[in-house]
C-alpha cells in the first residue's frame, strides 16, 4: 500500500514538473475515465493526442514524451522521416513537433492502432498514413495478437490475399511510392519483422538513410538482432543507445 502511494506521488510530481497543469489534468482523466480514449493537451504539442487509457498506449506515451525515447543528436534539418511500426502515431507526433517542416510517413498494420494514429496525425500537414506491414518484399500479411498488448502486434506472411490480409510494403517501395530520394530519420519498431527487412533488398534503400532508430525483438523472433547487425556491418556507422532504442548514424 505504501509503495503504491509513493509511486502515485512520484508520478504526480513527474507530470507536474514536465507538463504543469496539463499533466495534472491528464492524470485526473486517467483516474476517472477507465478503459476509454483520453486526450492530452500541452503547449509543447501543436495539437492534442488521443490515448487508450489503461493500455500499452500509456507506456508508449511515457517512453516518447516523458523519457524522450526518440531524442537524438541531429545537426541538420530532417526533410523526410519514415516511421515503421507507428502504433497510434505518438512517435510521429513527436517528430512532427520537433521537425515541423519534415514529410512524415507513418506505417502501421493493425486496424485499431491505425485508426487512432490517423486521428492523432490528421491535423498535421505533410503527414502520410499507410496501413501496411513493413517487410522485405511484396507479400500478403496477416496481423496476429501474441498477447503483448496494443504495441505488440506481429505480422506473418501468407501465400494468398484474403479478407484478413494486408499488403506488405518494403522500405524501397515506400521510397518509390512517395518519390523519396533519401530518408533522414528511419524509425523501426516492427516486432520482429526486422528479420525479413534486413535479410533482403536492403541494398535498394539502406544507403539512402542517414539515421536509423530501431528496437530489436529477439524475444519475439530469434535472430532479429543478428539479421540487423550482420547487414549493418557492411556499412560505416556510429552506434548509440537511448533506452531500448539503438540509434545508428550512417556515415
């Protein structure tokens, strides 16, 4: 009981310090609107964000906005940001507020996540939402729940399209679709699909990327980290970390 009180008190102090009155209003909504979509409004963001209370969305929010999980050193103004595994769009919101002139392409396979992502990003200019699974080639994918919550959906390749399939999209295909000559920031959080993405056709797009921000998922698919680093060592790069995120500065 005492531990829970201390934990709650520390959370109140954290949100008050980071966000002032807006943070306290947000925590109040969390307490009174269980299992509902709640909004967070703060002067640091151009528009409010919408989050499913008492879900993994809250952990994503904390990682991005409280812990600054996608903060990195950038000595130039990014023009193109691609968010693979965008979930409900909070990372894209962060990037668009930090780099308001950048084109942002957000890719998410799961239907409910995608719909909330569209809501979170619809007011921002030059943001493009794509419901698809990032893969190494054209393919048909099904989205599966393996019990990891709203942030842990995985995709699996199947032979033929059907009522429950979605199209796969490679990063090279994304560049082709949006007429991109390069990607300044490529964020990848795709729950193990990095095995396929970095096992084939990466020569088409990897040399055009300046910064990769990636979370690896060996706990879901064995060999995810190996696949990524075996490909990466073919190129010159600088490696940094922020929480669970590997930040790669391509040289």
